[in-house]
C-alpha cells in the first residue's frame, strides 16, 4: 500500500514525444496553426503515430490518442496553458502526395455527458471527405 504520492512527475516521455513532433514539423509532415487551434498532418504520419496495425478498433483508438497528443503539443508550443485543452481542436488529415487533399478531420471538443453531468469529457467527431 502506498502511503505517499509520487512527488516528481517524469516529463521526459512527453518531451521526447514533442521532440519527435517537432521533427515531423521540420520535415513537412505536420503543420501547426497556433492561433486557429488546428493542425494538418499527413495520413502516413498519423498512422505511424497511432502505433498499431492489428485491427481497425485498435487503429482508431491509436489515432484518437495521437490526436490528443498533437493537441497537447500545440498547446505546449503556443504556451497557452491548460485552458487550451478545454477549447475545440481540429486535426486535419491530408493525403501524402501533393496536392494535399483533405481526407478527414478529427474534431476534439469538451462536453458534459448525460451519464456524468458533473464532469466534462472529450468528444471525438470525424468528418470524412472521401467519396464512398
């Protein structure tokens, strides 16, 4: 049983992840718009960040996790603070080849859910632009 909480939080994994996202920015796979609260990323780069290719469910969970991490990166880069995480954020996924046509948009927003009225949670909406 732990009686005392951990006093120091290890931020090194986040800093390493943010360094990798900065490298993606330098190479042109990720473009961040600080004032608008959105980012553009190529489809291959997002699939690489999701980290799994086992099945569609695990892939979708990995993509949502990567979108949340990119939102945290944009807030960190713009030095907006915690209030940035409470605002809506759009991650625009574009094709790898030029011209970079839109594939889909992941919209992250905070809302109260009917089963937890006292807490807000992330709501994920996906807007698909490709024809079926």
